[in-house]
């Protein structure tokens, strides 16, 4: 059985140096073909680009994570210029989206500047013909779907998605992709999403170094965890494990244009 896997969403640059080395040394042992490293801001993008030039298995995306203070217009333009300059070395634009959790902590934070910033990145994704990696959950997700539809962007990857059934239906109809995290082993909300979302629009991720609970308590988040994720997906969907491995692998390679 082909057990090759691809981590479709990891913050590689946020790991400690020894952790990075360990993961890269163990990619073959755990049959990991590639890591898609997303960026949090311009400095993060620069770090990821340097890593990608050094490690062929790391494929990188450049963006501004929304769960942080809004940057200045000048900072946004510096990042967009970096994206333009290095478009041939990046696999996607991301991680970008809307600040759901930040606004939960502080409801006074205005949403409009984040929408404006996100729309710029969506326009860039369309212009450069690159996939876009999205942080858009719960009530933010329908708004992001509308922005994608406005600009006719179809290669959209909603990582660690949570949302209502009507949004899920729209995402399925629009052929957007989701990626499943290791918490599918113990979170009912994620399990329900797996049951309801088509396997041919699904990938797996770690979102490392974000830590997990359950069987992963007190462990460094590692791409090897994706094997447990895939086994759980196969069980939830009642599909042969080999078929799930193959479909998710092919989904990710096709979506991101991996050779």
C-alpha cells in the first residue's frame, strides 16, 4: 500500500532549529513527500524562502496571518512586492484570511481593514494563478467565500475549517478544498466535517507547531501524525485505507501542482 503523505499546512519556520532538523531527517522514515510551509508575515516569508532554497521537500506560501494586528499599508505593499518578486519560488499565497479568534478576544477590533487586506491577496492569487491558503472559520467563512466568488478564485484551501452546514455545502459546490488536522481523532466537530465533505476535496495537515491533545498530548507536532489522521478519515468514511491514502495524496499533488 502506498502510504506517501504531504503535509498541506505547516508553520515550519516557527519550529526550533533542532525540531526542524529532526522533521527533515525523518521525512523518509514516515513517508512524507513534502511539507507546505505557510508564512505569517514578511519576515516569516523570508525565512521560509531561505529554508525552501535549502530543503527541496519544503514548498512555501507567502502571506499575512490574520490573527495578529493589522499591518500598515506600506507593510502590506512590501509583502505583496515580495510575493511578486518570488512568485516562481512560492507554491501559493497564504496563510491569509480573517481574524476570528482575535475578534473573540477583542470585539472592538474593526473587521473592514482585514477584509481589504484579504481582498488584495485574493486579487494577487487570481493574477498570479496561484492557490490561496485560507484561515476562515465559522461566521467569517461565508464572507470569504463571497470574496472568492467575486474574483472567480477557485483554487482555495480552507485549512482547519469549522463552519455551518450551509457554508459547507457552498464550499463543496465551489470545489474548495479543506485539510484535516490530527484533532480529528478526538474532536466531534472535525469528525462530522470529514463525514460530510467529499474525500476528493480533502487534504491533511498538521498546522505545526500548534500542539494537539488526546493521543498527541505533550508531543511535538510532527508530520508523522498525518498517518493517524488518514486512518481516522478512512474509518469515519468507511472507505478502504489504501484508497484514502491514494486519494488524499493525489488531491494535494494536483491542487498544489506538485511534480
